[in-house]
């Protein structure tokens, strides 16, 4: 049986789902027991008791059938009243039956009244004000008769006690189970928070705890995190080492070229410059998002400083809009490198870079737009891969590079648990690059 239709209505949180699994069976059990108790026990017992009480009432009213006055009627039924433990009186000429208000939790009262009216067709009114008293108002040839007796002769005493007891102990036991369940789910929540923080580039202290299965998952997570950190460190050291070692022969080449005539050295000097740019790009890519620890950053002041620095460097860049206030946990050095790369690409392939910032309770978005040729939609996935050049869309004569700029930005965004999205700029018509990071 397919349950796909039910998924949109189910809670997302494990804590709420576990609470639902715990509470729902208790509620269903209370409903089933309560309904079965009311229908199969209380109603049957009440019906039998009201039939017996109706026969007693008929006995009393039959004894006064031949009386000519109210005093004679009361005298005739006095022995029966003593045996049946009832009290009677005749209402006055203008006196109305005093029905009063029923108790809100007296859920068996409607059944009592229904049974009494079925057994006593001439019944005028039924008053059930308390659990100790019942009053019946009957018509006679001498006037309206008020018959008072013990309510417990019509239905079981305090019939709501069973349901009240069930609900009370159900609440107590569910509360205890809820506290125990919360303690069992707390290690899972801690593990989820640690994994989420690691996915966003932060290392939070975590130690396995809880049940055996949760401890096993926590230990596996710690091993995985350690392996990933070692691999990232090895990649950084390897690329940094290779790039650093290549600087020595490059320096010797520069010295050698400086001894040659300028006309002969110019082509070779250009090759050396390109190799130097290639090494710098490798170093940036190897560092990735590993520079520095996460810090609490005010995004508006941080991005504004990056834009001001870009303008001082001669780039035509502007911070066009800022939405939202607050702080975000970021690696400032890495995010600065990513935004500077986007601004550099924007002014390299266009004439200006418009930067905007949007901060909401769920995410941070840094957008850089340009008026360049943009990137076709079918090539945007390839554009963020390392060593990819899109010659038709991004004219290589307008700048130099090895295809690592967007790859570095995407790597930094992923290290913060975010993503890099490329689209067409609606404002400028060029490329729109969004760095989106979850909070």
C-alpha cells in the first residue's frame, strides 16, 4: 500500500515523529477503551437500573390512583416511600419544575433521561443536578408530583472515574516516557548538529554517547571527519609543495631572461609570467577554504570592505543593495577570496561588478553581477569544474587564467555548507553568480 500521499502531512523532525509514535497509540487506546466502556458497560447497566427505578415509580403512582386529595395520596404511599427511600411532594399551582443545570462531565445523564422517558411516557421533566440526587416530575390527577431519590439508583456512582483515572495515568506515564525518549534522542541531535557544522566548514566538539547504535554512528562520523581532514591537509600540502618547488626554477628563468636582450627575452618573459599566474592559481585552489577558523562576521560590513578594496584596486565595483541584519559564522579569508574572484571575473569579462547582499534566518546570499557575455545555461555546470575554459562565452583574450576561478569559489561555498549558483543577470544582462550559505 502506497503511503506517498501521507508524507506531506507528516512532521519532519525526528523528535516530533517519535513523540507522535509514543502518544498516538495511547490516545487510540484511551478512545477504544472509553467507547467500549460507555457503550457496552455503562449503557447496559444504566438501562437495567433505570428500568428498576421506573417500576418503583409506577408502584408509587399506582398506590395513589384512588386517592381523592393530595393528603390522602401521601398517606397511601407513605409505607412504600419508606421502603423505597423516596421523598415526594406536590408542586404548587404556579410552581414550575426545578430542573437546574447538569454537570458538564455527567456524560451518562442523557442516557438516563432517555431510558426514563422510554419507561415512563408521562414523565414531565428529569432533574439530575448532582451525583446524589435525582428528581422526577410526573403528572397525576391531583397535580404535578415531584419524586426525589438517590441518583445512584439510576446509574453507576461516578461513572467518569474510570475514564478520569485512565487519562490521568496515561498523562503521567506518557510524560515519563517522553522524558526518557528525549534523553535517548539527544545524542542523535548532537550527532546531527556536529555533522551539519562539519558540512558548513566548522569543527564542533563531539563525543559519542547514548545507545550502542548511536555510539557506533558517532564513532563512524568521527573517523570519517578525521579522514576527510587528513585528505584535505594532504591535498593542500601536496599542491603547495609542488607549487612552491616550481618557484625556484622560475626565479632562475627570470634571472636568465634578464641577461638577454629585451627583444629576444620578451616572448619568453610572457611564458614565465603565465607560468607564475598558473602557480598562483594552484596555490589559491590548494588553500581552498582551509585558511583560518570560523568567526562570527557581520556580512554587511565585511562585504562592503571587500567592495571598497576592489575599488581601490581600480575595479568598477559597487554594493548596490543590502537586505537583512545579523551575524554569520564564516571563514573570512576564504569568503574574501571567493568574492574577490567573482569581482575580478566580472570586471575582466565585463566593465563593472554589482554586488548585493541578502541575509535571512535560513541563509546568506552574496550576489555578483556583471554586464559581460555571460555563460550559456548548458555550460554553467562545466564552468565550475577545475581547469575548464569556456572560450565561446568568456573570451580568453580579455584575461588570463587556467579555469580555476569559479572552481575555487564553488569549493569555498561547499566548505561552508553552501553552493555557487550561476544564472543570467536580469539587471545587467551578463553573469549572475550567487554564493548561498546556510545559517
